[in-house]
């Protein structure tokens, strides 16, 4: 049996009772370690779970999945995922591969950013498409996210942006030379995300995510020190919310007054928030 087990968002104690029982009884345990991260290291997980963990990086999961699935038709293997098991397409691919090998699969779900973003006070049924935003380079600035934001904007819905993380990534030079040398981990911040959104708005000029667009930045959702800030993209482009992981929500024009009241409490500057709300969002629902 292959067990896909969600770990939640913050630390070792976020695992469900069902998930923990399975982790302690299976024959091998893998931790997927590149689509997201917990806020504690592997050693702390091993101590809490009471067993060794094999860290599965991108290369293993995407190119050597047979290693993970080896023997899972006669023994039990756990594949641990930060958040919920089906928060990334990679995990769907693993299930499809298991099906091809006639390996039974069972999932244990948990909280993910897709549901926990409700902690902002924004109603989940007022969200449109979720988009990812990657680190720009000098020569590569993909803007497909802008079109998804525009589609959400046209029907007044919020947009959740999942921010890039770089874990065990090679530079182009090392990749070209086949050298297994990896760059230090990088995690996009709310400020970097807002800055990149404004950069693309300057190019496209369609009014999707301009300096006065209201948004909510969040950091370490689900942790004791989670942090949130509401404000314009211009304000958020210079904010410091501390350690990763970060996400951002671009507000839709259908924002309800109860949602407004909730996020206003953690506005960067309430007078600016009130002014922008009155000018651009009030009575647009």
C-alpha cells in the first residue's frame, strides 16, 4: 500500500492522529521536500514520529518514482506531503504511476494553504483561480499569471498567489555542465511578489494589479507566529513579514463588507486602506 499523508502547514504536531499512526507502522517513510516545506527540520520530524525519514527531492519524485514505489505492492510505504497530499500535480502523477503498477493507494488529508487562507477573513467561496508566481530573472519574466488574475478580476473574485520556493536547485551553468552543485534555498516574499506584480502591470497596463490594488500578504499560516498585512500592492512591495513561507491574496471587487472589516484590522495603514476602499471597492460588490 502507498499512503499519501498530509502533514499540515506548520510543525511536526500538525499531522493527524490517523496519519501519525500510519507513519509509525509502515515499512518506509518518504518526505516530499520541494513543493513546500514545514517550519521545522527533518530531524525534529523523525524525533516526533519515532522513525527515520527519507527525504525525496524533485529529482527522486519526478524521475525516480519507481524507487519510492518499490515493493509497495507487498509492503507499506508512506509519502509525506506538506499541506494536503493533492496540493500539487506531482502527487497526482505518483498515484497514476502506482495505479499502473497495481499498487493500492490511500490518502490521509490535512489542512493546506488553499483552505487555511480563510484565516485572513476572506471567504473561500469568493476566490477564483489560484496562481503560482515564480522568481523573475534578468532574461525570464513569465507573466501568464496576469491573465489568470484578470479573469478573476472580471468576475470580482479574490486571487490566491502561491509564491515560488527554490530548494536544491542548480544554476544554469552547473546544470549545463552536469555538476551536482546546488544553490542555497530561496523563498519568495510578499514584498518580492508584489514588486513583480507591479512590474508586469507596468508592461501590460490593463489595471489588474496596480499600485492601488488592495491585497493581503500572509506568512507562516498555521504557526504560532503567523503574520498578516493588508494594504495596497505598493505598500506590500516594501513590507517585511519575516521568515517563510509567504502567500498573497489580491482582493476582488466583490469583497463583502464583513471581509473588509476583518482585514482592516491588520491594515498597514488604516487611513490609506479606508481611502482606497472607498474610491475603488465600495459599492462594487
